[in-house]
C-alpha cells in the first residue's frame, strides 16, 4: 500500500466529522431503501385495486413516498458532494 493511501485511511480513521458523515450516509441509504420498497408494494396494490376512493388514497401515499425519497436523495447527494471541513487553527491578529 502506498504511503499516500495509508495516510488517507489514517486521516479517515481519526476524523470524527468524516466518520459521522459516513454513518449518516449509511443510515440515509437504508431509509431510502425502505421507502423504495414500500413504494413498490403500494404500486403493486394500486395495480390490483379497482375502487376509486382506495385508488386515490394509494396514489396520495405513493406521491408522499416519492417526495420523501426525492428529498432523501437530494440530501444524500449533498452529503456525498460536500467536502470535509478543514480544521485550521485560529490565528490571533
């Protein structure tokens, strides 16, 4: 293993902020996976449903899940794209 790669791994190990972001990404991915699964289940139920009021309720639930997933994906992209803040010592002038 090259030294630069080893240094990056060590920095990641000791950087609390980076570990916290990684934990947030992992939890967010799990939540998005559950939302997607629930949305697919409701889509299947909607395909078999013929009652208008029940269909409307299912469509509303599906649209809510879709909006939640969209917001979650935006947040995940922000977490993936945002650089880790550099810890710079404060200088007194």
